[in-house]
C-alpha cells in the first residue's frame, strides 16, 4: 500500500509561486500560510499555558526560606511565626493576614498588599517593602533595620516600638502613622508625607533626614531633633511640638506650640 509522504514545508514565497503567482496566487498562499500559523500559535499558547500553571503552583508551595510566592493570593491567613527569609513575595496579597513574629529578613515584598495585616514583632531587617499598600497595618515592635519602604502607602500604620535604624521611607505616605517609642536612628524621610504622624517618645542617635518632608501637624513633642538634617523653618512651623522639643541650630519654636490635642 502506498503511503503518501508529507509535503515538505515551503516558504511563503515558494507557496505563492506554486499557486500560480499574481494576486490570486498570493491570496491563496496567505490563506494556506495563515492556517499553518494558527496551528503553530495554538501550540505556542498551549505551551505557555502549561508554563503559567507550573509558575502558579509555587503559590501552594511550602513555606520556607527563599520561597517564591510572588503574585500569589495569601489573604486572611494565619501565618504567624512563618519563616520566609529571603523569599520573593513581590506583589503578593497579604490583606488581613497574620504575619506576627514572621521571619521576613531580606525578603522582597515590593508592591505587596498588606492592608490591615499584622507584622507585629516580625523580623524584616534589609527587607524590601517598596511600593507596598499597608493601610492600617501593624508593624509594632518589628525589626526592620535597613529596610526600604520607598514610595509605600502606610497611612495610619502602627510602627510603635519598631526598630527602624537605617530604614528608608523616601516618598512614603505616612499620614497619621504612629512612631511612638520607635528606634529611628539614621532613618530617612525625604519627600515623605508625615502629616499628623506621631513621634512621641521615639529614640535615635545621629541624624534623621527630613528633606522636603511634608510635616503638617506632625507630633514631635519632647523629641530631640537637634541632629536632624533637611529641616527648614517652614516645615517646623507646620508641626506640633512643645518646650521640650529640641530643634536643629538656626530653627526656632513656632508661636503656635503647643498644639491642641487632636
């Protein structure tokens, strides 16, 4: 029995020539070539789909140092004490998740969602929290020394008692954030929004960078800012301090101090 051999693949130009040339031949060649292209595209999409499934499977992978949970849904979970040191948690949704006492040292949480989540008492030194959304979250007592909070949304976030030595809050939104009794040695707040944030009882040694920070009604009662850098009189005039507040040389206490209780 004669088994016909498959016709070798021909180039688009050869196909057109085989169809007799001219406009009609070109149209027939386009239709034939298009069918083969669709089949090839379908195979490609199928392969990509398998790749996506394999990638998404990481979301169900075990919690361990270096875990890749990027782009995963981890909302409303109890993950207290979890060890994700050095993990890739970029763009992960941790809304309302309990991460108290977690080990997030050097983890990448860029663009993660941490709305109303709790990282109280967590270890997150050198972690990347850049561009996170963390409204009304708790970072109370966290150790986040050398961590980056660059351009993050941290309104009403609780940093009380946190260790933030060398942390970077450049361009962060920190309206009504609570830094009471936090350790903020060498912490940077350039161009941050600190309106109504509180620093009562915070401690630090060495300079703080407040360059171009917006400090409308920022509570600095009793805080020693004598070593702070980047502060201008216009910023201080917007703040709320008292006679115990110490300012950098050349800046004076505004006449509106002390502010009424908010």
